[in-house]
C-alpha cells in the first residue's frame, strides 16, 4: 500500500490507518456491496439516469 501511495520506506513503517479506521472502512465497504445487491439500488440508479437524459434533452431544446 505504501508504494501505491508513493510513500518512502520510512513512512511505510508507520500506519496510514488505525485499526479502528480499517474496521470502519471494511464495514462501510461491506454495507455498500450489500446495498448494491438490492433492487431498490438498481431502480434508483435507473431513475437517476432517466432524469439526467430528460435534462439533457430539455437543454438541447
């Protein structure tokens, strides 16, 4: 991870995230992945795309 962030070797020995932050990030990721499996998530995305298409069409007129 340190190399990905462009960190030097000294900085690689220090923790970028605390254990508590890592747990939070992991739980948030799991939550998002579970949410993305619901029909409501995909329906909401479809509605937003349709609204964007309508806005683009009205801007052209």
